[in-house]
């Protein structure tokens, strides 16, 4: 059996990230996996922002930065990137890579809790975020769930968070 897993469904991310941060401060996790949307950039108005497409599978964020004021972003822990890329390949799940400016999730500050939390933002492509007609591909959601379950199964007593193991 592996380490304990705490799962949280939070709200208020859009209001100063009040959702997950208090919980992380209480739990002091070693690892945090944030599940959220990833901006689909396969419409004419979004083409310059990336290559994330609906129906292309789940996504992993390799960089995010809000870009306004003191709001930061996330550069994921290399152990988490390695885990999800390795598992996606083994499970034959397409994994899209994303890097975005103007994006902020709860993980932006959860990663700084305690002595630091090995973190990664995972998600599903979605068009028209924050509108009345948000759109995603159900296949991407199913693939994300399969990837998450398979990746969690790989986190056990021998799972290393030592950055030197991933250089």
C-alpha cells in the first residue's frame, strides 16, 4: 500500500485562491495534483496561444504564469512530469503539453506550502472558459481519469521526489 491520499474538491479559486490553500496548509501534503481545464487553442482566436486541441487527450501544464501584480504560476516538479509522461506512454494515452501566460490555479500557492509541495497541473482541453457555453470533449475527460488512476498507482514507498533523479 502507498502513502495516504487526500482528495479535495474546492471552490473559490476565482476569489483569491481561497479554495485549496487553507486545506493544504492544514494537510501539508508532499504531492499535489491539480485537475482543471486547459485552454483549448484550436479556434482562430486562440491559435497564437498554443497547440492544445479538443479531442487530443488530457493535458499537462509545463508552465503557467498569471502575469499581473503579485500573482504567480506553476513550473511543475520534474518527478510529477516524468510520472505523467511515463504513465501516459505506457497506457497509450495521448498527452498534450501546455504552457500559458494569464493562467492561475490554486496550485500556484499550494506549491509553496510548508517546505514545498511537488506539484503538477493536469487538465482537459476546454473552449470558451468562463462563458455560458463552455465546451469539452468527453473522451478527454475519460482519458484524464484513466491517466490519473494509473499515475496514482505508481506513487508508492519507492517514488522519488529527489530532483536529481530527474535531470
